[in-house]
């Protein structure tokens, strides 16, 4: 293992002659996580798909399933047609998020500049760290060894190493699964010029057809094609296409997993008058949960520790928290937990002066959209409702829509009946252990 010099670690990303970028992409990620949790599935054709239904699609296929021609995006029906004994499992987003965050933690041991690109892919800027062009294959091997040590042999990564994100991303897929590919500065053309333009990162079917019609078949053709003509056909994108075909890309690796710059999101409210009425406290709590959840959605955070704070008339305050087994940004979940804590810890007969709610254990959600594949229909409808409400409030102000509960005092409504998504705990194995538990909430330590 390489020693990490402190001064090296302080300045990753500093520009030298060339950058040194890793693209780390997990192999058949969802399927591999399922196999990791259920080793009996090892070596078998496994697909991860949404709710078994006529219209569900394959979200991930194990390599054994790929031998039957099964690919992600294919309908589940077609997958079964190609391989009648394929094993279909429904996804466990909580586990994927958990593993994904753990992987980022491993990468961050090598550089502070880590950019999660999707749930199973990340860019790591190794420039200025102890990793160099000479030892980069060893560093890649070290990262793979750490992943193996942490998650066992079923979870493998393919690593592409290049002088920019474009090249790292493009060479990462050349040796899958479990490969390492290095393309040094100046080597791009030799490797890629002869390949079809469709192999270039970001070129979709439409652009491919348009380029083919212009007589551009390979990446080399594109690199040598007059830029003025590309600009005429594609606008500013034409210039980008030209640069990409030459292997040029100066977009920085943008870290946003910086040990969570935002540690918590919360609101508290001092009541206009002290109250003995728990219904009054609930009303305030619901409004606070509403505000906190909305702010989380706006800033794109999910959290899994919810705390409730009370200050009594004698200024004695308490704060109690509970960890939930999945991540949320929804007020119904914040409220369900906070209200439970309120009922557990209020002191009947003692007036309440202040109520607060806070959510911690935050993760940034920008790139976790793939998880949506597994959300149930009702969940989708609920999310649509939430974003519609957020949009109206953005336009017309905070009070444009007031939840009925804030007006009616009725605290016994249907929040407790809302089905909660599958759990997330401190380890994927815990999650399996807990998956049948009726009670989705367990008390977290302070
Ligand atoms: Mg992958």
C-alpha cells in the first residue's frame, strides 16, 4: 500500500502538464449487489427489474444473464423469452445507495476530488496525489482490493485512467468486467480513431445518423472533419464534437460529496404563547416538517436521522432523535417520526414554549435518479404531487397551499398508514435481516 503524504493529499487536482483522472464503474452494479446479499445467486443468470408486471424492464443483468443476450433496458418479458430460467429479483434501492456511499468513501481515501457520476460510477481526480502515470495501475489495483475486502468477490469495478474525464470514461468500458485500462496523454487517437463514432461518449443515435450521412463513420473521421462544417450542421455542439473526437475535454471533476458540507437541515419555532395543548404543538411541528422537507428537496438532500426539539416554559429543553432505515425528503415521514417523538417525550402539564425539527444523516441526491426505476406507481404519483406543490409555492409564496391538517387540528389522520419504502440500515446485511419487520423505525443513539 502506498504511503499517503499529507502535503500530497492537500493539493489534488492542481494542474500540471496533464491531469490524471480515474473513472470507476461498477460491473452490473444492481445485479452484483443482489448476488452479494444472496450468494446462492452467484454465477446464475440474474436480472433486477421493477415490480413484476407486463411492462417492467430489466434495470441490470448479471454477466451470466448477458450471455443469453439480456441487456438492461430490455423488457422483462423479452428477458424471460431469451432465458426462461433467468432469476428476476426486485431492486433494493436502499442497499444500492448504501454500497454506493461506501464506495465513495473508499475513493476519498485516495483523493479529495471525487465526483459521483451515477449511482455506480465516479470520477476521481488523482492529479497531485501520490498516484502518477507510473504507478496508476497499482493504485487502481489497490482500490479494487479495498472494494473486494469490503464487499467480497461478487462486487467488481472496471477502471479507466486517462488525462481527462472523457478519455477516462471512454477507456473504462474497454475491459469489462473487473478491468483496468490506461490511456496516457497523446495515446487517444491511436486507440480510438478507428472506432465507430457511436463509441464516443455522449453520441446518441440521432447524432450518429447525422454524422454518418455526412460521411463521418469513425472517431478519426470526425477529428479530421472541417470544424466549420460541423458548426454549420450542429451549431456550437459541432465544436464540442470536434474537440471530443480529438480526445480533448477540460471539464473539471466536481466533488460534491465533501463529507457533506450541509450537516443538517432544520427549523424551530417559538410559539406566540406557551401551550399545554399537544394538538397545538403538532400543528407547528407539521408546518416545520413541511418547510424542512421542502428545503431538502430544493437543495436535493435526503436524510435518515430525524430529531424533534422541545423547550418548555421553564426553558428546560430536550432534543430526541430517531434513525429511520431509509433516506427521505418527504414531510409525511419527517412528521410521522417527529410526532412520535413528541408524543413520547412531551411532559403533560408542562407548557411548551418552542418546537423544532431537524434532519441529519444527509446525502446529496442529484445523481441517484436511477433509483427511481424501482419506485412504485403510487410513489411516483406522490412525488409528482410534491413537486407540483413546490412549484406553486416557488411562484406564489409559502402560503399559497396550506395543508388541510394545519387548519383542522386533526392529528390522527392517515400519515401512519402510508406504506414506507424498503429500509436502509448501517449495513446491507442488516437490511436483509430487517426486511420483514413491521416496524420500520428504530431508535438511534444520540
Ligand atoms: Mg456500471
